[in-house]
C-alpha cells in the first residue's frame, strides 16, 4: 500500500466524483425521458428534471416490440461465444503456458498482433468469410467471429495466470499418475477461476454490446440481438422519444445486472493476475 | 517396496552440468538422506529419480527394472514437496484420495485406503477442511498422507520440514522417523539441515557441485570424513580447521607448525609430505581440552564470548592467525574468566587434510 496524504486523497475523491457526475448526465437524461409520461413532450432542464414518473413508455415498448425475443437472441449469441472463448482460450493458453509447442513464441506474437487491428477494418473481410461459409443471417455468423475476436485477449490473460500457478501442484498430480488433459481439467482450470471470470465478463460485455458486425451480418429482424433494437424501431418510435429511451434503458439492464453480479470476481481476478505476475 | 540404483547418472542444463556421473545404490527399506550446500544438486537428483527431470545420461533402476525413460506415473514413486503442493481447491479428503479417484477406483475403495492413513496421521478430524484452513504441521501431514495412500515403492522428500518452526520441525522429525520404522518404505530425503540428516538417515549422501562427496552412515561420516568438506558439513557446532605448515618429517612422525608458533607432532601419513607443505588439521569442538595455562604443544586462543547452555558451554574465539575456533566445554566453568585459553589437541582425535581438502590419515 502506498501512503497518500489525506489532502491529496480528498482532492482526488472530489475530482473523481465530479467526473463521475458529468459521466452520468447522458444516463440520467435517458432515464428521465424514459420515465416521463409519453404525452408530456418536454421535460424540464434539458430532460434532467422529471415532474411525473410513469412506466407507460415501457408499456408501449413491450406492446410494440418483442424485446424479450431480442434479449433471447442476444443471450444465445453472447453465451455461445463466451462458452467457446473460455473452452478454446483455456486450452490454448494452457498449451502456451505448459506444453512444448513448435513455434510457440511466433504463434503468440501473431495472437498479440491481432489485438492491434481495429475491429472496423475487419468488418468487410468477416462479411466475405461469412458469405462464403454460408452463415450470413444466422447466429453462427456472429458467434464464430465473436469467438475469434475474443480469443487473443482470453489466451493472453489465461496464459499469464497458468504460468503463475505453482508448477509443483501439477508435478504432484503427474506423480499421482494423472494425465496431462486431466491435470488441466482437475487442477489448472479450477484454480484459475479469477482469470476465467475476467475473460467471461469481458467476452460477455463485448459480445453483448457489439453493433456493427451484427448490423451487416443479420437481415432478419427475428434474429437480431438487443443492441440492434433501437435501430430497428427508430422509425416506429421516431415520434415517441419516451419509448425510444425506454428501449435504451431496457437494453442496458442486462449488462448492468451482469456487471454487478460479477464485479466481485472481476476486481479479484484482475488484481490476482497482477500480483502473481 | 523396492530398492533403487543410479548408475553414472548425469544431468545437463544446456552447458551446465548439474549432476555429474552419480552412482548410488539404495537398499529396499533404507532411509537415505541427501545433504549438501545450496545449489549442489540435491533437488535435481531427487527430481530425476521421480521422473520430473529427464536423465541426460546414465541409468536408473527401481526394484530391478530400468525406469530411466519411464513416465513418472509408472515409477510408483510418491514425493512430498517443500511447498507441500496440496491442491488448494480440494478438502483434505479430496487431496488424500485424488490419485485413487483419478485411477477410477470406487468410492468404497478410496475410503478404504484413505481412512486408515488419515487415522494414522491424526487427520480424521480435519477431513473436510481446505489446505488454507490448516496449520503448517497439519499440511505437512496431509502431504505425507497423500503420498502414503498410493502405497508407493519409493518415498521422496524435498526439504519437507524447512517451512516449519523449530519446535514443530523437531516433532515432525520424530514422527517421520517413527513412520518409517512402522511402514519401512524405501525413502530418499533431501535436507540441508545436518541434524535432520544425522537423526533420520540410515545412510547419508553428501553432495557437492553435482558429485557425491561421500556416502556412509551418520557416524561413519562423523568419525571418518574423507574430505574437509564433509568434516565441515557434518557435526554441529562446526569442526575447527587449523592451518598448519609441515616443518620436518621422519619415519613415524610429521612435525607441524601451528598458529602461535606451536610445534605439534602428528603420526606420519602415507602420502609424502615435504617441509613447507600446507595442511589443515581439523578437530571437533568437543575434542579440544582447554586450560588457563600453557602446556607443551597447546595452542593459544583469544576468547571472544561464551555461550552457557547449562550442561555444556561453548567458547567462541580466534587463533593467532585469525582462524575461528569453537570450544565445547563441560564442568569447571571458572575458566570462562580467562581472556586466553590454551587448547590441547589429542593427535588421534584430529584429522589431517592436504591443501586440496583430501584426508591424509
Ligand atoms: N531448470 C534449470 N535450468 C538451469 N539450471 C538449473 C535448473 N534447475 C537447477 N539448475 C541448476 O542446477 C544446480 C542444482 O540445483 P538444485 O535445485 O538441484 O540445488 P539444491 O541442491 O536443491 O539447492 P537448494 O538447497 O538451494 O534447494 C544449481 O546450480 C542450479 O542453478
Ligand atoms: Mg532444492
């Protein structure tokens, strides 16, 4: 622990609080408009002051748009990509950390370079690949690219963690007659939950919120995830800002809930990885 | 259970030779201790026996079978690590039974093997705890139990007690000795604590820079070290080394000059020594006799401080040439008043080493 003088600490707190408040303004506006009754066109003070709270906007959204169906689409796509990223990422990371692989460092370097590519540059090639694989306008058309895009980060995080696991644990298991795959499964994997939870959270958030690739890949409204919903209904809700903002509010709920549920693991995981190297 | 044999075994890490042509036979049921200074290759040799390090050249047999290139799982060896290496996410019961479960034994079979071991090591009450909820000594016992459950042919320990406090160490040492007496499994034990080595071992193997310096029973090594290194390593407090110069030789005797211009006669060794050669006379603290008055052939020591432990006292000081000396003294504490003590050496109690540290007599 670094000791910081009380005055510095208080200044820092004040600064961060101010920053957080500014950050919150759009969110508050969104909530204000969403909770203002639809017939009231103008809210006070740029939308920050709510005079009358009402849930009717949400009623309109649920009546006109199959929000839950889109949520289901999002969950299918997101959870599948999380599952594959954890599965393949952990296996690859373990191989990188513990096994003899030909050209290991070159492979790893290539993986890291993929992190440097901005995602928008990949949209066109991914679209082409999806097309030639015949998976345009299917869940797979998103699940596979999300998995591929998520793997490098996952492998880097998990490799660091596996390398920091005490080697003697695995050696003890080897002497106990346990095979390499089972050492991975029964020793290394259960012990790396802090790193795994970081990967799960990160992959969940990025897949759940992804927009551009979903937009170009999916045509059928019935397959579209939650992140595309504002776009689908922008025409319909054009004259109803209340309904539009209610939709936006609804979209953020799953991510926020998920984040708060996993936050404990996230912070634990990040610091554990850091301390162990 | 089985004995094991190492034949000209070497280990290279790149261009570094960590173990150099080691040959050793361990009898069935024997308790062998590897000792030596840090970095001498004790762990490496142990890990080569376990199969965790590849053997660069040479052969290893266990129970008469060549296992030089055999997978660790098939050597029927159990090892207790310095860090215990307990599986942190499993309970004590889970740790003890892990190997058996992995071998697809039934619940009943696992319990039938785990329970007696747990009872023997007094772990019954702790079976549902995780390793993090155990004391150091309890973790140590779980690690031993985990090894025992598999009824191995050979038991390996790498400095198993070095993480424990002094009192617990003594207690665990006694428990280990009793355990070995009871089950009689061939055991190889690494330590750099020479007291552990002396008390536990049937035979001690002293390693130095990847080679075996000497092998023998604890008392063999104590009474008859073949090198100054072994003489210095075995025995506590450490043996005293006195630098000396040969001044004359005759048919029976060697005349030495000791620090403080003292002439000292010593039986002549086989090796030919010329006047002017340097040798080292080594004598254990308990074999020195001290007096406040100079006697013929006694060497003067300047006393720096005394340690009185009750039954025995130790005097720490230096010879005229600055070499450190330790004297063990019983009875008559009154000599602790003197600044200078005169030490007499019984030639038959002293070892003579040449300049390279090889034993001369
Ligand atoms: N993986 C490795 N690569 C290169 N050199 C190594 C490796 N492992 C050990 N060595 C070297 O081999 C020698 C013996 O090491 P070893 O760990 O066996 O010593 P030790 O006797 O167990 O020491 P300690 O009492 O400190 O545990 C040392 O010089 C060490 O630097
Ligand atoms: Mg060691």
